[in-house]
């Protein structure tokens, strides 16, 4: 960020614009970039998921709106915008309207914590990881609020189920993240990314030494995102649509958006922790080789972002694959699975990683 | 436990294989599904001799003959094919056409004209 900042200030100084203007606007630009990128990615993501689900079940997926169905998500968004906003009688109006908005905010903040390239991290704190882990659980608050305020039994059960689920699955996540922190000896996501760049290339990334943790993280993130097979809060066979039963139109769209935004943010987080973040899988970046001179040096940042996005889409592909394969768990099995299997496993994983760090420290330091 | 895990892996592999298979979707208005040779669709009539057998065998009372008008009531017809089976001159045929949905209730009355046989009968 510092490098970009100097570039920006220099650019303004050339055109005789005072520095104070640059200081103020500099932080607006990345925020706008992140917001626009988020909306675009969600549009792509929804189509990606529907297409993949179609192919997994030998269907074609959406293919009517626009060429190859590319405009399907836009058409859906337009439909949702046109729909009526209904507030049920007896609902707590203020909370009911507030819940979808509260759900969307942590997604935006969480994306600001991710290092998209070595120079582009909107909020680069020393304890990025901790802040992210806390933010990732925030949606449960608004889901509970939505379930409570809807004045509907299905919504309430959905919200309460979600709280139990997050409580059970947040602990394994914390232990797994802790094991990565132990390996990298840092709580900063950029530092964690850099700690994974060593002479072993792809095998030097933390998914290899921490393969148990990687699996745990995938499973627990599925539960945290309320995705199949852990989508109990919105189990349509039992609870209609769970916590968003009473929501319609734009408010439902906000829930939908933030669900997919959180999916994207979490997959970015996993790829930073375990798949080397913005590092290139070939050991060195391709753009200086392909383009000589200053162009190649600037393109490095875009290439880094590209690798990060590619890795996160790989993880999203795994999530969709799981969704296409496994049926939904029963409510009790879900909690039992976490407390009996995942939590002990994650503690064992943390111990193993500590031992690895202690004895073989030099390799993964 | 181990067996369950094995089955889970197996199901993941199976689903992954389906990713590369050709989709079975039929894009309906552009491509229509093939029906069998003996498929019973929209009935068609030509060359009736007004014997009245079809009216008797029709379980749904869907056939009416008024003078020279032969009428199938598609609201009642259940496509059983009795009328075409019992017709002595094989005047009724069940076609392969299954697209009978319409917005106009009057389209559901299928009207065929009976021609040509009156003179022969008078002899
Ligand atoms: S197909 Fe069956 S129901 Fe339809 S007109 Fe013929 S006999 Fe009647
Ligand atoms: S259609 Fe066939 S069975 Fe029916 S009245 Fe005419 S000749 Fe007789």
C-alpha cells in the first residue's frame, strides 16, 4: 500500500493538487475497487455455481438469458428489484429491516483485510487473521436477528440452529487457524503469505504440512457458510427457507448477496492460509518474463491478484462439488460430528504443527 | 467408519465423472423429444362411415357426431385409443402430436368434416 500511496501522491503533485486531497481520497479508491469487484465477482459466482451444479447433474444450467446464460444473474437481480417488499404483521420492523444490512457489512470489511497482491491490502493490521476470524462469524448475528424479528416459527428455528452450528464449528476453525499462525509465526496475512514462499514451491504452501488442517478448514467453512451439507438454517424440507422465510425483494437479495460474498471472502481466506495467497505456483511470476520493462513490473500485481482469485475459485469449485454430492445432515449429527470428531482432530493438528515447528522449524519458518 | 468414508469418496468420484458427460437436457421448444411408434396423441379422423361404434366404446364420452360434423372433445378425451381400435374402417388414427396446450377453450373442440359416403349409402 505504501508504494501505491507514493505513486498516487507523486501523480497528484505533478498536476499541482494539494497533498491533503490525496490523503483523503487515497483510501476511498481501494474501497470502491473492492466494492465493485465484490459485486462483479458475486455475479460471476452465482452463474458459476448454477452452471457447475448443472454439469454435475448432467444438465446444461442456465443458458437462455444472453449468450450461454451469462446474463442470468443480472436478470434475477432485476426480478428481485422489481418485487414487492413485504413486512409481516407482528414483525419487529426496525430489526427486520436492519438485519440484511448488518449481514452485508462484515463481508465488505473482511474483504479489506485480504492481501490481494503484495501492495494491495486495504487494511494491513498486525493481527489481520484474528480480525478476520471474528468478522467471519458476524453473519450469524444478523441471521439470529432476522429469525427473531420475522415473528415466524420457521425463521426462529433457522436462526437458533445457525447459532448452535456456528458455536460448534467456530472452535475447530480457531484451532486450525492457530496452527497456521504457529507455522508462520505471524498474525498478519501478508506475512503468512510470504512465509509460504520457499524453495519447495507448491509443496511449501501450508496445505502440505497441515493437510489435516486444510481438510478441517474446508469442512468447517462449509458449516460456517451454511452451505450443503450443513445448510440446516435454511433446510427447505423442514423450515421452508429458514431465517429468510419472510424476506422478499431487495432484502432477500441482500441476504443472497452477502451469502455469496462471504463464500468468496472465506475462500480467499483459505487460499491465503493454505494455498500460498498471491504466490505463483511456478515459483516465480510470469509477467516479467512475458513483458519486459516497466509494464511487466506493474503487471506483477495483477498477476498476483489473478493467482489469488484462481486459488479461491478452486476452493469454491470444491464447495460446489460437495454440494452436488452430499445430502443434508440431521441436526443432531451435525453437532455430534463437530464436537466428537472435528474438535479433537483440530487440537491434535495444532499439537502436530507445534511439534513440526519445533523440530523441523527451519524448513517451514 | 472406514467403509462410510470409502463410500463417500466413491460418491465424490462418481459426481466428478458426470462433469464430463454430455448433458441429457432437451431444449424443448427448439428440440422435441421423440415419441414411440404406438404413441397415442391428438386423434385424427378421415373417411368415417357414421357407424357409431366409436361413440359407444369411448369411455370418456368424448366423441360426438352431428350431421356431417365429427367432433372430438379434447377436454374429455383420455387418449385411450379405443375409438381407433374399434373403428371398422380404421377411420380414426392417433397421431404423434402431443402439443395440445392452448389459451382458447374453443380450440379444444376438434372438428372434422365427414364427406363422400352419403351417396353410396342411399343406393
Ligand atoms: S381416444 Fe379414447 S377417450 Fe379419446 S376419443 Fe378415442 S375412445 Fe374416446
Ligand atoms: S369413426 Fe369409425 S367407428 Fe366412429 S362412426 Fe366413423 S366409422 Fe364408425
